[in-house]
C-alpha cells in the first residue's frame, strides 16, 4: 500500500519514466524527471536507447543491418539506480510512469526494483499507452505536482486522462513487419504492390489492426476520421509521432487541424 504525501510537491516527489515514453528533453529538465533507458538489440549487441544509441544512429544501423532489431525492457537494476538517485536528492515519494504493461515488461521491471526501497514509497502508474501517450501522462503528473495538487485529486484526474488517450499508427510499408515474421514476404510484397496500408489502434494498453486502406493519403484520412469519432469537436492536445518520416508527420498534423479541435 502506498504511503504517499497528502499533497504532492516538486520537493517531496520525483517522476521516473522510461525512454519509450518519449518525454521531450526540455520537459525532462523542467520537471526534473529521471529517465531509464530501454534496450535496443542488434544481433548480439545491446545498447541503451538514446544514451548509447541515438535516434539517428539507430536508423543508420537499422538500414545497414540484415537482422531486424528487437527491444527489451530496462532491467530492474537501471530502475533501482534512478530510484536511489531520487531518494538521495531528497524525494519522499516516486511516481513511476511506464509504457503499457500489456505490451512490455517495463512496468513489471520497475515494480520489482521498487521492492528494494519499499513499494509503499511509490505510485506505480501503468500508462496503458505507448510512446508519448505515456509521456503525456508523466507531463500531466508533473504539472499537477508543480501546482501542489493533493494526492487523491491527482490520481482521480490522471485516471480519467488515461482513459481518454488513444492513438493510431499508419504504416507506410509492410516490409519491416515481414522482417519481424508477423506476415510473410509474399503478403508484404502484395501489400506494397497494392499500396495497402494497415492502421493500428493504440488504446487501453493494446495495439490492434483496426483497418486496412489503399494509399498513403487514405491512411491519413482514416486516422483523422477515427480520431474525430473518438473525440468529436471537443478541444484536445494531439501530437504526431513518426519513425524517420518527419514530412509525413507534419502533413498529417496539418490535415488533422482542419477537422480536429487541436489546442
């Protein structure tokens, strides 16, 4: 059972995230978050994401590699290192925010590490999301901590926010999915030939194919329509994430602003 401060403040509480939450560096610095790296594995070589292998270096290595890279959750020792630093710097309580436990062992690893320090000193938060879906939750936690919001109100607001975060991924090609073994090369070849684009829905801790459309333009339209179906005309915060496809992300954001009430 968590023995948390009645009111969370920047002095008594620190936030710990993993790199797969993609919290921007400026936000990490502003809110003094501690970031634990996930692992990226190329064959027999393992790297700490972001700290030993930058984004640019990853794509360069990926293009040159014959084997598809894999990822692994941070080991408990890396979480323990971050916790130790937070407590040494005066924290009484730690809020851990990780990628969805249904999709990664990161939450379990962070929870295991917390047992060394007393799990009651932690709020262990499964974001039920990936990438900035979890990162946004960490940022909102930090804003409420900065505003000295009482603990119970903070958790109530965060629980509501978590239920309202949804994401969609529009894949440009199936060839990398084929390299992972999820579809065979023939299917990928036909899919690319016919310009079939799978759409993934990222919600409630799961990632599922929700649609298949032909052409990149239609895939963008499908994502925007599904976002509008979920949020309607209410004001929202939205971010477009990409995997080495900045121009596409900028185009999608521009088109989304014409339909969605993005703040």
